[in-house]
């Protein structure tokens, strides 16, 4: 019988669902659950139909966030989250999400939750940007907020606005 003895689903070149998420914690203000952040990003990507992706998440302080915000968007101030899409082709996504722990610590109380939970929101928000969502118009913002609530609920989180 001709052909490979390896089933197609086990071949190295098979089109598989693979979502690789790496998390770097580059700050010391807020304890970070790297596994939860990776799960949050995976949940968004899978929920939005993205089956193959490589994503890097970095949790940083306001000083680095301010530098990145100025360098890439021309705004000389820190922000909560930045998303950097690197590749989007053939069902594959690659990108980076950078979140500010200091901004999370300042903003969390407004929503009645912890800074760590606020960081999860930032990861969800940034990953939604990589999945193709935007928040430049009122309609886009409403849709983004609805998707954020959806994914946060899947993780057992809900802001107490």
C-alpha cells in the first residue's frame, strides 16, 4: 500500500489549530497571573474563529508604555493597552499586546475590581483589536464593549460599573 503511514492529522505539515501565547511581566506593581492572561487571549482568538496565532503579551509600567505610545502613535502619555498586528494571512494572526499595570492599578477601582482583573480586560481589548475590532466610532465602541463583556464573562469576570 503506497503512501505515508502517518495519519494526515499527525503529520508535521498538517494545518492544525495552534495558538501560541507568551506572557512577559516587566513590572513589579501588580501580581500577574500569566496563565490567566494567556487563557484570556486564547479565548478571544478562538471565539473569533482564529485557529492559528502567535501572540506576545507584555505587562509593563507607565514609563515604558508612555515611550511606546509616543514612538508608535505620537501621544506623549501612557495608555492602558497597545496592540501591534504583525501578520494576518491565510487564517494566521501574529501580534503583540502591551498593557500598563500602573494604569490598571489607577483605573480598577472605578469598576469595582482589582488591578489584576483590569489587566485581563486590557488583554481582552488588545486581542480583540488583533482579531479585527476597532473602537474609533460610537458603534464600533459599543460592539467592542459587548465583545469584551462576553469574553470577560467566559472567564468569570464582570466589572461592577
